[in-house]
């Protein structure tokens, strides 16, 4: 078993990063080479803007290369809950942004000729308890009526051709949702940004920043550069240099396992629908088949802001137990990959984007960034170029989390609360 992201291990790493020390003067500097930062840099470079991209590790290192591979339409909550929390207009704009992001990803893949196994497979949100059925049915009806007529409710009998398990009691099908190989996409967008003229430095974390007459100076271990504008796209991996954002974000670890490749008979006996799947628990699981037919199974196995090999091992064992509980037919199937990563969560689980502390930012995707981040990268680029209507999240208030200074000490308490709720009928 490898303690590495399947997405990283099965893609060709980006090879266009500069080995020279960081230096130069740029119109825009982007910090963070995940999907947000990569598409911001690509969009700016395409538009003729002199742009630099600084990454602390390697392209796609963070959540963009450590997620479940889902590109799901719509937001995490019911549309009614989003409308009540955000207001009618903002709730609709945010819903459209998720759908538009999947469309944008599909266009980028075609325009840049990125081989990443993109497929519109659809998503099923599965009722984990009989008591969840009524709520999910009502959610499906509301979604069909308000924002997505293609959504439909599947009964427990309908599910038998989609997922072979006694653990589920019905589900909402979102046909617009998609999937892809996240590592190949990240490296492909990086290559495209580089080809269009973006200058990319990997393994150069920003360790300091200071105001200069024409903008900002960003310092890294190998040198420094100046930029008139800065885009911050670091989400859960935001460094302490940007503590304003760390006080508003909670970095929560998420863990994933991937089995050996399943043969056609095993696929037919487990997830013949070959879609993205999530369940309806508060501490939810998500799963899907990879392009080579591995079962990829993930979730918040522990509420912590730490991901390392020790936590990955323990969490991987727990996830395997959960997977076998849903799919006893996989009890003797080996696990080839186990990894973890950090997810940037806001207090209300809705993302934030705008301008603050002298930078343009987008973060707080709260476990739903794989699809939205590409769209927001483009939005940040257009904001940097002066467009006033590019941000679908404009005007979302973002107060600091009370008693939070960047280290979310309260996560175990939150985890215990939600686990207790999941134990109820």
C-alpha cells in the first residue's frame, strides 16, 4: 500500500517550473498552484498579463490533488437553505457558478487538449437512513422546481442498478455532475499556463510580504519578486503570513483510500452505475470508480487539522471498515493507496472570494472546491484585470471564527457532536 495520493502517483508531474531563484517584476503574482491559482495564471497569461505563480510544494500538492475526484453540480445544502442564508439572488448565482465551473472545466480540457478522463457520469446523493428519505425527496423536488429540472429522485428499488448495497434507501440523481483524473488535470492546466506565458516557481513558499511603491514584494526561500497585484489561492494551506484568512478558515483533514483495480464482475456487483456517490450522514462518505476501476472511498475519518502518514494509516483503516460495512463484497479486496489532505472550511460552509488585506482571494470551498475552484480562478483573474462583475461571491460577509487564531483546537469537539447526531435513527 502506498501512502501517496493516487492522483499524484498516476500522473506525469509538471516539468515547466523555473529552477532559478525567484526574481522579477510582474503585473500579478498568484500564490498557490491548485485549480484556483492555476486557472487564474492561465487566464491572465492568455490575456497578455505578465504573471508569476508561486507554489510552496508542487503543482496540485494541496486539496486539488488530494480530493475524491468529484465535480458535482449545486451546493452542499438544499437550495432553500442556501436561499434563507444567502438571499435569493446570491443563492442562485452560487448554484449557477457550480454548474458553470463544470462547463468551464470541460472547455479548458478541450481547448488545452488535456487527457484527464473527464466524464459526465452524474452524482447520486444517497439516503443513509430511512428517516432521511423524506428530507431528500423534498430537496429533489425543490431543486427540480427552482434550479435544475434534470435532477430526479431514485427509489431504493431504482438504486439497485446503480449501487449494490443495503445501506441506502433512495437518492437524488444530479445528471450534470462529472468526474475526472485530478492529477492529470492539474498538471495539464499548469502546462497550459506555462505555454501561454505564466512564470511558475514550485517549492517556493511565501515567507514574507511587504508594501512597495507599486504594489507588493513577496519573499521566498530562494529570492523575491514584486507585483502590482496579488492573488491568494491557498485555501487550507494558507501560510501564517496571511493570518487574516487563517482566522476565518478551518483546515480540516480528509482521508481517502483506493483499492486495487476491480474486475468487471466486481464493478457490476458494487457500483454498476459508475457515478459519483455521497451519503447523507453529517460526517459523510464519498466514493467513485477511478479511470482504472479502483474503488476510491473517502471521508472525514477524524476531525483534525493534521494529515501525515500516522493519521493516514489510522484513518485508512477506519475508512476500510466503513467501505466494507457498505460493500461486504469488497472485504477481501486489497487497498493500494491511502492518503490525506486538508480542506479549507468556513463557519457556514459557503466559500468566500473578494479583496482584503491588499490581495484578491478565493477560498473556503469546504469540501466542494474541485468543481468551483477552476471557475473562481478565472473570476479572480478578471477581477485583477479590472472587471467589476466577475465575482459570484461578491458581498458575502466573512467574520472571523470566534476564538480561532489559525489552529482549530475545537475540531475534536465538533467531530464528536456530529458523530453523536449520526448515531440517531
